[in-house]
């Protein structure tokens, strides 16, 4: 804590030194319109309302954001930063940038120059460290040239201002600095500040060390805080390489993101990890600068600089990063909503939803569908940002495919929601009616499960399907999507919550945004009734091991097609091609092709292989196929590729195929292609999977294609629901007994008849709501 105390003392001294007072410029008055685009979709969090008053903001970007892990410049992140600042500048914000990275960039260039000028014998000698001030001098011009090039491409003018610690001791300098910056901002120029390390009088400003308390600033974080005070900024944004301030090192799974920093509460609780991998600061310096600026009246937010739109999202009032504010301890919403409170709110809202008439629930679903189509551009914008981040992070093609929301996908989602809306009312259906005795009638009716927790990975379209199913079935819902789809999930959730009537509340569907909340949610077996994990085998296994709540889902989608010797080869090629090519990343895509041994001698096998290879499918063989076809052997016969790859194996007959599937499959979806009806029936009856098809692609295993409207997932378990889980899988039953004063009394006064009675066509739901 010594470093933090030193930095905070420096800010305290500075805050007391008021050299002059000067009103802010009123030259550019129009504020960003992004808030207006989404204000009808959600209520801004109370801890973020101060952003509505922001006009002048300072953005500080550190070395860890400016550079990649190998020390080279992160051009994609810098480009995204410049685009955000350009947009803010265009809409009337006064934007000031404080940047690091000069020393690192200069060191990279000087290392190359030294290497280019060295002889072979020179390279055999130990290479000494480069002078840090020389690195700063070389890097500063390169860094500014890069910013100038990027901003010029965006039709924005930038300016360079190099400052030193000692300058700020001069009141005249400070006054002139403010006037110069004000003039630049009036001309829509973006001032770019950096400490002039090349001529700094401190011994080694670029080294990791604790500075003494004689300086006014010690790194670019404290410089940004100082400038926020001097230039009377309305907001200071510190860009980091993590999402914000955590209670401990971000790599520690027990660390939690702190949304609102309270000095009295968190100063002793937070444990800081290592400093920045390249710069001088790190999170310790950021927190010190943030606390100093916040105490002086400047709101501060620490957010990730890796995202392409986080600054704009802050100004939209989104609850991201960590906020520092002088009044934070007074905010009523300081206490974060706990996992238990979120689940209880979902349950209470679900009970209000159940009380609505069937037509009223239908109208909610139709409103959801309309809102999806109306906000398609906004959805695409957020989804494109997720895709850009995923590409930069190096995610594989199958994940990118699952992540992408194309216009036709959004239209398809709206269509599936309307199909659900037009379904027969599922809640309150009388499933069985029995006369127990005279005037004593027992009814079994359908009812919602209660509260569902759905954990899914990289498919934002799953959020819409699941939310629609929850509304149709009268269930409360908690959703936790993968971080790679964070923006897509957030906007979809906002859109759906925005159409919820006040009588139900938007809390019917809660979006869990932090991984830290999952362990707490999995403990709530008294409030949450079912967990449905959608994702990898690892995810599903971890969930099952971590909760007492019933879990519904499948771990893998290892789907097989067996092509019998009696198969029509043209049909087989058509089915195999569709099952593998239509959507390789889907859980119902073909992963293993089993072929009768006779097809290897009559040309049928070769035709199937050529069909797949024409589509670019990489083939791996089982023990027999790899030897016969001279292809690489599969590492495992229980493998889900989720891409243009497939395992192929040769089997003796249908019984060998069944044995292979039951041993190596995942009990998801299997298909037999055969003209021999006896072979087909044997396969259909003996394969132990959730869905078994004859002469049809495995891709048909889908809630929408089954006529369920949508699906919450595909279950491979044998209890409650199996296969695509639609509305019916999210319902349970309860018993209704209607009597006329009967008592048991040892069964002496009851004459049991146990007569089945016909079911009325009108459900309990319609009867009770009419």
C-alpha cells in the first residue's frame, strides 16, 4: 500500500493548489446520441447516471493496451480506440488522450537498429540494456506519427503535448496549458499527452520502482489524473488490460470484479497482483490515480481497453468496469444485487406472468419478435464488435460461426418466436381427470417448473430462443452467456426486457454478466429449479459436479450415420453431405461416418469419401478405415470436431454399427441409411440415443424443425426430457382436487370409484383467466 499512499498524498497536495478558475468552453454543444438510441431498452444503472453530464473526458491508454504480448504495437486496438475517439469528437464531446507506449516502441526500433548494425562477432557478445531515455526519444516520434496517420484516415486532427513533472510547479505553465488545450478543443482537435521521458530529470522514470513523495506525477496514470483536475474534465477513463478492478489478481478464480469502488470498504480488501508487464504503472497506479481524481470531484472508470467500443458503452451508461466517485458511498444502489435476490426476483415475476391470460402472454412474445426485427441494426452492431474481438483473440472458425448473427438468423429468430406465440396454451392444460368418489374429482395439470438457470457459451441466438420458451412456459429465467458474446447477449437481453409489461417486470429474465456469480447461483437449490448447460463437455461436467440442482443437457454432440450395404448411394451421399456441411459447428452435425464393409469393394465408400472431400472435409480413420484408405488415424473415436472434419470407420454389419455407436457415441442423434427395412428397424430400436433417424439427415434434430418453436437445448439424459427440449420439457405437473367437504377419517366414509373422466377442451389456464 506504500505506493498508493504516496500517489494519493501527491493528489491531495495538488487538489489544494488552485491557481485559477476558468469556465469550460461552450463552443461544441451537441452530445453523443448513442444514449438516446438505447434509452428505451433499459433503465440506466443509478451508479452510471453521471455520464449524462459528461462533455469533456480524458482517456488514458497504457502500454499493456497499446502493445501486444510480444512487445509489438496492437494496431487493431489502437485503430478501434481512434475510431471511438473520432465518433465522440464528431458528436461534440471534448476528448483528450493520454498515451503510453513510447518507450516500448522505441526499444523495439532500437533493438532492430542495433541488430542491423551488428557484425556476427558483435552478436556473440552479451547485449546490454538500451538507454531508456533514448528509447523514449525514438519511440515518441514514432508513436505520434502512428496516431497522426490513424486520425488523418478518420479526418480528425490531433496534436502532441509533451510534459514533465516539473512543469506543473509553474502556475504560469499550468494556466497556459489550459488555454492551449481549450483552443485545441474548440477547433475539434484531439490533444495527445505523454510524459517526456527523454528529458525527464528523474533517474529512471521508465523503471518499476516506488517513487518518492516529492513528485507531482510519476507515470501516465497519475498524469491523467492530474490533467483531469487541471483541465476540469467531467470524466476520466483509464483503459486497462482487464475488465476493471478485481478484489484480487484477475487470474485468481476467487477474485470478483468490483463495480463501484468505495475507498473505506475496498482499500483494505483489495489484493494487488503484479505490475504492468511493460509499463510503469499497473492496477496499483490506476487505483491511486482514480482515488485521487475521484476525491477531487472527477468521476473515474477503469475499463478494458481490449474491447472495441467500451468507451462508448460507458457513455451509454452500461454497467461495465469499476467506477470511482466521491459520492459512491452515498448511492442507494451500492449494494450489488445478489444471486439469491436475482433468482427470487425471477420467481416472483414468473408468478405474475402465470397470472396473465393466455392471450396476454402471446402478445408479449409477438412484441419480442417485433422488437428483434426493429432493432436488427443495433443487434448487428454489437454482434460485429463481438466477432471482431473474437477474431483478434484468435478463436477458431467454429466458434466464430456460432457467434455470428446474420440478418437471416435474426429474421429466423423472430419467426420462431412467433411460432411459439401461436402455439396452443401449454400452461394449465388438464392432462388427466379422475373421479375418486362422488363429487371428489382429481385433475393433473401442467405448470411451469419455476426458475431456470441456463448457462451457454458462444451462441447469442440461444438467448432469444430460451427467453421465448421461458415466457411461453411461464418460467422465470437466469441466463449466463459466454464472454465472447457479451455485447450480443447484452443488447438482446435489453430488447427482450424492454417489452415486458410492468405487471410482470423485466426481472423475469435476468442476465448474469460475471463468472463470479455462477458458483453462488449453483448453490441456490431452494430457488432455482433446473440448470441447463449448453456448451462443451467440460462446461457440462463442471456444472454437474458443482450443484445439487437438477441438470438437464448434453455434454457432446457426437452424431453418427451408418450407411448400410443396402443403401441407395445417391441418397446416402446427399444425407451425409447435408449432415456434415449444412452447419458443421452445430451439435447435430455428423461427426462419425460408419460404412458397411461391402461398400469398400463396390465403390460406394469411394463415392462417399469424394462427396466429403469435394466440400473440403478433412477425414480421419478408425483402425480399419485408416489402414484401408491410407489416411490419418483419429486420436479418439469419441470426438466432436464442430468443423469440416469427420471420422470414418468400416464396420461388418448393422450390429457392429450399433455396438460402435453405443460405445463411442454421446447418445445425441444417429442415422441409418438403408433400403433394407429389417436393418433399419433393428437400428432404430437398438441404438440408445435421444434421436434416431432412418434415411434423414441428423440436422433435423432441432426444436424448430420438430415443430417445437424453439429449444432450450438438446437433452441426452433419460429423466424428465430427452432430445430437443421445447416448451413441454420446461413444464411439470401438479394435482388439483375438487371436493364437497369430504374427509378421510380412516377411509370409512369414502366410497372410492376411480373413474377416468373425459378432459375438457378448455384448459385450467383459460378457465381461471376468463
